[in-house]
């Protein structure tokens, strides 16, 4: 089948407008996150405040009549699907948090230098994504539910985009997930055309993107061009030479990329959003609020808040929608979404406030950033600390 002619722009002259309150971490490619208080203000993150994470210029795919996504690779008969074909499939709304693996990188780089765009604690957002399940789409090319390997030996599903990443990063952005996950309806992997009930915005993948719940944001490929069933994990730069977790002993002079697997699920995470890293407060009651989440569909069992740098702890109140208390085992909770938390602590003098979450498998955030330092500065999930300076 002929290659698709879709190509994103190669320069930054046609970027979409963005909300002025976003904190810009890199201008070209555009990488920005909301202010802490704005992020924690709502369970569902408004689209214009949702973090934007790009590796190249934003594509313009506005000729919807000529847009299609090709499903091919190790399948019997490849197919081209228009947006209408995708819309005809049953529509699902999945509330899922997308978190960049680089969230909280700036803090990690303070402990020891790392490479990558710096992020505060807001490189994530929670949205309701509307679209077709990938498991239904793959049935159109005769790959049934719960297939781990196709007759032709396909074991992974690769998403290929149209954005032109820098030459050394291998052209269009691409990433893959295991076929078993892609064909499992319960994994809720979507080909999404809506975000929070509106048509996807260009920044977030218009007209069609993958949403892979519970997995680092890098696998939720935007601006889909092709979906291929392949034998091995994608050879794309962002699968093989990036977004891998290395131990603290590995640095740029001794790194061997092939020794590690591409990162998929993310670990348990939390951060305080009601306070900045250094906040001046009046002694008395201080509200500590923020988010907690874990990967792989694991819920948040507990969020502990320390008013004194980790010597003593209280348990925070957790909630998702409408302030209803969140219970990990309650199936009406959004399993792929963050929980927000709130606690009130009594502050007498200068102190350090800590947040630490525990997920449904009893995984706990590590205490120190040094123990999880890695040269690319990914998955900083250490205890989140904010310093309070008591004002007279
Ligand atoms: N898809 C394409 N085509 N190009 C990209 O640069 N960035 C990835 C992922 N999908 C990216 C992409 C990364 S690293 C993240 S964290 C998420 O998109 C961010 O999605 P968002 O910009 O909608 O918040
Ligand atoms: Mo990311």
C-alpha cells in the first residue's frame, strides 16, 4: 500500500494559540504546564490548561475529508479508516490522567544534572477522552479481542504520527504497546477524537490520537497516521533511545540503551499543588491540597501528609468527582484517573510539608530523589516537599 502523504510542518510558523497563564518550559517545540493552583482547582483539567508536550511543530490536519488512518502490518488485509469509520464504532468516554514521564524533572536535576525539558509538578492532566476502543478497531482487521500474537507473528501495536521531530530523533513520532493490551477491551485503550466533550484541539492530537491509560504519556501518540501490527517493540527513537529508566550508576559515558525496556506503566506519585516550593504563610491552619495517582490501573489507597518534614503524618481526605470520598475498591470510581486530596495542618513556625501516596498494591513513593536519580530525569516520584516560612 502506498505511503500516506500526510506530513506535519517543519517549522513553528503555524502553532495554535495558547492560554497566557501556561508556564512555558520550552518554546520550540512547545512544552508548557499550568500553574499548580490552576491544576488542582478541578478534577477534570480544562483543555486550555492541560499540559502540552511536543517534540516538533504541531501538525495541521484540517482537511477531514481526506484524513484517514491506515491499519496494517502483520494483519491479513490492511485497511484505511476515515474519521467517520471510527465514529461509527461504539463510542466510549474514559476519564484518564495523562502524565509525562518527565513530570517533576526540574527537582531531580537539582540533585544531580539530568538531560531534558524541565518540568515542575504539573506535567499531567485529567481529561475525559471520547473515542473508539482500539480493541474494536482491530476487529476490523480481523484481530479478535485478547490476542497476544497474530497468525503472522504480530505481538505489538505501533502508533505512527505525522509530526516532524528533529532529524536525529528519527522523523515522525512513533511508539508501541503490547498487542494483548491493545486487544483487551478492559484496558480501555482509545483512539480518541474528543477531549472533555469537545473535538480534540490541535495541540492534543487533532483529529485522532491514542490514549493508553495508566501508562506514561509518551505512548499516547497524537495526530495518528498509521497503526501497524509489528513483531517487536517499535524501533522509534522515543521507545528505544528515550523514556527508559536507568539506575543511578548509569551516566552518558556508560549508557547502553538496549539493556533496558521502554517504560510503560508509571509508579505511584503525588504532589502538593496548593503551595509553591517556598511559601510564606501565617502560623495557624494551612490547607494542603494536590493530586495522587498510580499507573497500571492501580488505585490510590492512601495519601499521607506530614506537617514536619516526615516525623509525623496525618491521612488526607481523597476524592474524585463532586467531592465524593474516594474508595479504591469502589467500581464507580474512575480507575484510570488521579484522586485529589486535601488536609489541614497546623503550622507553628518554619517547616517542611510532605505528601506521600500509597497505591492499591501498597507501593509507596520513595523518600529521596537521589535513590531514583536517572540520567534522563524521568519518573521523579519521590516524596513531594514544600518549604513553609512562617511570617510574623
Ligand atoms: N505524539 C506525537 N505525535 N508527538 C509528540 O511529541 N508527545 C508524547 C505524547 N504523544 C508526543 C505525542 C508525550 S511525551 C506526552 S507526555 C503526551 O503526548 C502529551 O500529550 P499532551 O500534549 O496532549 O498533553
Ligand atoms: Mo512525555
